[in-house]
C-alpha cells in the first residue's frame, strides 16, 4: 500500500515538474520569438486599378467591387478567425470613431458566410459593412495570398497604398491621396 502511494506521489511530482518546464519553455520561446513584418502577398500596387469582382452584402444583395469603390475607400480583406485580421478591423473601426474616415468609406471583404459575418460584427462591434466575396475571386485569381490586407483606393478604384500590417498606424498621407477624409 505504501509503495502505491509513493508511486502516485512520484508521478504527481513528475507531472507538476513537466508542466512547469513546459510553461517555462513556452514563455521563453514567446519572449524570444522574432517577429517579421512581411509585405502582403498581393498582385496590387500603388497606381493599379482594383479589378471588378462580385460581392454579397450582409442582407444578401449582390454588388460589385467597382460599385463600392467608385469614390475611393479602404478595403480590408479579412479572415474572420485570424487575430491580426480582427486587430486590423478594430484599428479601422477606431479610425471611424476618431473621425479619420467615414463609416461608408471602409468595407470589409471575406470568404466567410453571411452568418459568420453577422457573428463577427456582433462579437467585435465593427461598424463598417463586411461583404462576402461571392465567387472567392480574391483567392482563386491569386489576387490575395495572405491576411489581413488593407488596400486604400482613390477615385475609380485606383490603388493608393497596400499593407498587411495590422499594427501599423493609419497612413494619413494615403487617406489624403485617396481623396478621403473624416467627418
């Protein structure tokens, strides 16, 4: 009986030590991780015109990217389950709240379902509209290969700036160059 108790205590001690070692290693790796910001993998660059593609609104209406961007705006290409995408969406939501841009000048685009979009907006408090890429044109045409992505476009859908860095400050010069402004 005593040997069974001793064995259980020894096993418990080994488990506690292993858990502690695992936590230490995990924290060490997280603290020493090299974070590299990479330019987003897209085919659009400043001066290009965003190609037309089909979108579906949250209410199910069909629109095109061209219809949405004739007067410029900010396009956020998001995977709704990606933490940097959520961070980017919240960054632009703050820009709306701060009067940097108007709510109608920011649109989100995702491949997720309309139900997922509604949950995302409810969970995050995002004010701007999020559209579904109805035909997965962004991915299937190779236009977007990484998330998140912000594309600032000017009149006629001309690309002014592209970024994949959710932590970067909003490019005020690009906003002005796109002919956008706050309230």
